[in-house]
């Protein structure tokens, strides 16, 4: 799984959360290559390859494209935040 650092501006400590995604694993099951995935996501193949190499970050267009390419999946099936254990304990205490 690919990890991407995403700044959460609402997070009071200003720390980063890791946004993980399952897009590339699902791609192997449904599409023959990343170019075909890009066409179905309606984004450029270059953006897919840069993201796969960790050279760019996820944006709104990518998330919407992922939903188009995998209509049977919910957004939580495609993306999720990996909260460090220490942060998760704080969240549990607040709940």
C-alpha cells in the first residue's frame, strides 16, 4: 500500500496523518496496466505514474477518478487514514 502524508489543518497539533490507498492493488485485479486505470479515472497516465512513484500527491480529481474507476467500491474501500497508535489513543479517550 502506498502512504501519502496529508496535512490535516483541523488537527490541533498540526501533525500529519497518513492517507493510505488500495488503488494500485485493485488496479492489478481489474485493469491490465496503469494507463488503462488512468483512462478509466479520466486523468492523465503521467499523473498516475507520478503518484505511483511518490512524486506527486493525491488531489480531488484523483479521488473522484478513483470512484469512477471502481464504482463498486466505497471511498473507505479505496482510501483510509492510518492514525498512529498514540494519536488513536487520544481519539478513543475523546469518544
